[in-house]
C-alpha cells in the first residue's frame, strides 16, 4: 500500500494543502458530471410519463372514477421476474438504474408490489422507497 505523506518541513505545508485543494477542484467536475447524466435520464423519464398523462387523461375528472387503463401508463400484468426487469429497463430506464442498486430482497418486494399495481408511477415510487430505506 502506498501512502502519501506531506513534507515535514513547515515551509512546504501551505503548498501541500494547496495541492490537495487543487486536486479536489479538478476532480469535482468529473464527479458532478456523472450525476448530471443520471439526472438527465430521470428527467427524460419524467417527461415521458407526463406526456403519457397529458395525451391519455382519465375518462372522468371525478375523484371517485377509475383512471383509464392504457398500455402506456402501465406494465402488462403477469410478467415473470425476468420479463418484469426487461420491460422495466425498456419503459423506465432511470427507474431501472435505481432498481439495479437494490438488493435481492428489495427487488423481490418491488416485484410483488408490481403484481398488485402495474402503474409506472407506482413501480417507480416503490423503487425509490426501497432505495431510500423508507418502509
């Protein structure tokens, strides 16, 4: 293991600290750039879902009415786990990226939630909930 130790001379101490600070300043844009790409993916997914809701509004505006069931705002029912993951990757790539970060138990819980509610918004919500550790 290689360790880097600052020079022992006190006249080099400010230079050493400045070098570390400069290195952090150079690395920061690279770290933030990776997050920006992920955020763009999530934003595009949200726009896709919003467009679906705008183009296919519910049949009735009353709160008690059941929203229209379209293939665009839901995953098809009855998918096996592999089919669920494949469809999730195709339809919700940002949520699928988050889904991949879950452990096996949480993936199973998301799949079970999908079996009860196939809406895209509900599936994304379940993934986010499990990733954040909220019950």
